[in-house]
């Protein structure tokens, strides 16, 4: 495809913003499923059979992060604002993503009887995406830091990370990370 620079830039931003939207949407659907007793796995499987939607980026998780989605959603919001358009939809996607971090922390606290202070938690996954060593704006790190701020003792494991990162101890294998843990979170 050959196009002009503003269109090329907008294609990149819009593509990543759309993928971020799918992630926030499926996390919001997961919250609704929990509230109404629906099986989120069945719901996303059924959604994914619709070829207009597809299977990709329909897995609930700790939220989106990384080097592109946060930056590109913010950029597209700013570009829209500068052009006089209030991109409320995309602002909502970002807001849902930030809420997801806290939702994961609340779920961890609920699994531990309502309190995480002093509890030992294992976290599998530190990078923002499996099969990469990239931790930029990792939702896993955000969730772990929030748990640590509440007094939890968190040990992580990620096959791509070999040493402590951002104040998070990293075990050499997944079993060691989980030894003595009262809860295991899978965050990638």
C-alpha cells in the first residue's frame, strides 16, 4: 500500500488502538461474565467464531501494555484532540485498561480472604507479552507493584527474565517462585 505520511501514521496508531480496544473490551466482558455467572471462555469462544471479530486478542488478562499500545492510544487521543475531536471511545479503552490492573489486585485479595498484606504470592509472567524479554509498561509489573504496595510478598518467574527487576524478586524456575505461595497469578 502506498499512501501519504499522515495516513500511514494514522494507520499505525489506529491499528494498535483497535487491538488495545479488543483487549479492554474482552476484559470488560469478563467482568460482566463474572457478575452474571456466564463462562467467559465460552463467551469469547462464541464471539471468536464470528469472522468479523476473530479469535485474536480475545483473552482476558491483566490489561495491555508494552511499547506500542499505551503510546499509540495516547498519541491518537492527542492527535484527535488537536484536530478538535474528543475521542471518548478510546479514552474509555485506556480507562478500562487502568481499571483492569486494580481489578486483578482485587481478585487476588479476594482469593486470599480479602487481604494481601504479609501474604506470599507467586507471579508467573513479568514481560508484557509471552516469548519476549520486553518489560516496557508491563501490566504484570504494574499489578505486582500494586500488590507490593499493599504489603504482599511477591516472587515472580518469567523464562525471559533472569534477575530482579524493578524491585521484584525473580526466581530461577516457576516451581521455586511458587514455593510457599498462597496464591499464584499468571500475568502474561
